[in-house]
């Protein structure tokens, strides 16, 4: 394992003031996003949409890496080059989702286990040849009556760690994503307890499997109230408890934490990140790897129409810039109104 190379890639991905654009929606998930704008999810529409995202002028000012889906890493831009080359020309690192999705956990049917270890090595070899430098695997943890179970937390942690170890042996940086979903009526303290337990078990397993912690990025949920909880915690509490949870449970060798947005509004996802970056002496960089919270304004401006491409790109650029400011603790809500 080339530790030095892994550490360099991981650090570069979280170099201030940049973060990651997650554009690795599976065919099913992008289909749901297209349904919202009444657009058919066919291969050409998906390609056109990704093309407009990646072609956004100056995106590289705020975005260090983009996570792609298997279909997308093999596609071409309208600019006579592949998406991979388009991104590389902008010095944006290419990432790839390598898990095969969260499936029902047999024996605990309300829970999920992420699959994809079978054949992973050969898929990584192929992605390496195609130019990927980093990868992502997402595990899903659900809060509900008597769940998450220990089995769900342990099995997902074992799979995440096995994935990370295999990916590192090929010289690619694994993003390790244990997502505690915000679905439910639980309060923020429940989310804190579950997220803390998940991170403890995960880091035990990562160490057991000799994963090099200086060569991963962690992609966690923030510690927030369930989306159906009646008393929603305020942004200051979210920032404080999330920072506490991470500093208590994540070893300081990990170079960076890149949050998922998980269904938070665009503005809240940015505000939370900003407040966290106001804390001093954090042991790791705190940045973003947002999907919805970066793309939502872009897709709803685009609506599948060529005439709206510039509008959609401006929307992506703006959210990228605001989240970039949040990595520095320099965002404020008044910037939402001004077109910058
Ligand atoms: P969201 O920011 O939309 O949660 O997506 C991030 C992601 O990559 C989930 O795996």
C-alpha cells in the first residue's frame, strides 16, 4: 500500500476552500430526481444533465472532486472529450461509487446492508484504468423501534472496512460513508447516540482490517433531529453536537470529513457546515460531499431544457461557492439573496 500517495490524494480533496460534488446517483435515484421535473430518465438525458454540471465554468474554484456512477464514468461530454478528461483538465479529481446498493438485511427486514464486495477488485482495476482516484461506499443505518440493531451496525462496518482495505491496495482513496438517516421522529440526542456508536464500531473495524486512516475520508451524516421530530434542534446545537461526536469518535489521523446533506435544505446544509468551521483547533478538515444540497437548485432550474443550461450552471456555481465559504466559516445567510 502506497500510504504517501493515499495521504496526498485525501488531503487534496479537502484542501480549503474546496469540497466534493456527489453526482453518483444510481439510475433509480436519478430517475426519482427527474420525475420531480417531469423528465424521462433515459441514458441521453442523464448524460446531458451530468454534462451541464461538469462543464460549469470555474467549478474547480470550489470543487476538488466529483463522484461518478458507473454509467457516467464511461460517458462523453458534448465538448468532444470524455467526462473523465473534462474533469481532469479542470484538475478536479474523479471519484466513483463502487458499492452495489443497500439491500434488505435478512433477519431484520427494516434495515439495510450494502452489497458489492463480490468482484470489487476487478471493478477497481477497471476504474483505475479509466482514471478514478477515489471511491465511495455508502452504508445506511435507520433509526426506529428497536433499530438500529447491533447486527446491522457491525455487518455494515465490516463491509465498509473490507471495501476500504481493498480500494487502498489499488492506490485509490476510499470515502467511507456510514449514513444514519434523518428519517423518523427521534430527537437530536438519539441521533447523537446512534452516530457515536456507529463511528466507534466502524473505527474498531477499520483498525482491525489495517485500513490506513491517513488515506481515507469519512463521509458522515450531521447530528440532527429526525425530520419528523417536533422539536427541531437549532443550527448552533447541530454544529456543537456534530463536532463533539466527531472529535470524540474519529481518530485524528483521518485527514478530512466530508458531510453528506441527507435531505437537509440547501441553506441549512451550508449553515451547519459554516458553524462547525467556526470551531478552533479541529483535528481534521470539515468539508462537504453534497449531492442534493448542491444539485437541487441546478436541476430545478434546468427542467431538461437546453435554454436553461446557463441558469442551471449558475445555480450549481452559486451553491458551490457558498459551501466553499462555509468550509472557511465565512458564509452568512444574507449571501443567499445576492446573486454572486
Ligand atoms: P446527499 O448529499 O444528497 O445526501 O448525497 C450524498 C451522497 O453521496 C449520498 O451517498
